[in-house]
């Protein structure tokens, strides 16, 4: 995945399947840690994900 779009693509996946899986969450955290910063586009994507979760339209899938 291209570094500048990795988080946005992960958020798009979560929005598409309407779930934040442990795998997606781990990958987002990995990308944030690896890059050491967050672009404006990725920040906005994460904000949208949080808004959708707060509204109950995206479910957090617990770890097994």
C-alpha cells in the first residue's frame, strides 16, 4: 500500500464493510506508527470513521 493513502484505503474498507475489524485497526495503528505523522487526508478519513462509529453505522468487531 502506498504510504500516503494507506490509512485512507483502510478506512474506506471499514466503511464499505461497515465494520472496524481488529485487522483493520492493527493496520491503521501500524501505518501511524511507521510513518510517525498523519496527513490531512488520512486525518479526515479517521475523523469520518469515528463519526460513523459514534452514529452506530460502523461496528467495532471484538478480537477473538
